C-alpha cells in the first residue's frame, strides 16, 4: 500500500471511532426495556440479577437496546437514566464505554 492509501485508511478508522454521548437507561440485554421476569422486584435488582447470568449491561435509548462493554461501571447505575460516553461499534451494536454519569449531572 502506498502512503496515501495508508493515510486514508487511518483517517477512516479515526473518523469511525470518535467518542460520542449516548443517553438512556441502564438495563440488560435480556430484559431490554421491560423488566417483568422478576416479579415484585425493582428494575435495578432485575438488571443486577440478569447480568450475573448470561445477560450483559446495556443502554436503552427509548428505541434501541445497545450492549455496553468495558468495566462494570454500569452496575451502580442500574435502571437509572445516564449519559454514556463511548465509541459505538455498529457491527456488534456495542458501545465501548469510556465513562458513565447520571443524566441529570448529579
């Protein structure tokens, strides 16, 4: 590959891997928007129990459930509205998390 080709390739990778801010509720990949599997339990407990099994932490943005990867930071925000800063991999529908904070800034 020549220099121009390599430069263009690295530029494309840099553009597609820009960090973005995503807002939604921390959930899990099994329950998504609705937590009905654990009756008489609050949503945050359902999320925590589901992620102990084969489910993963996710962000529900009102329409989509997007898997979150990275440290277990989402655990303390289970069932809360948050802002997630990270990079979306559209092929796997996964956000590589850089940080998570409450959506209201508290």
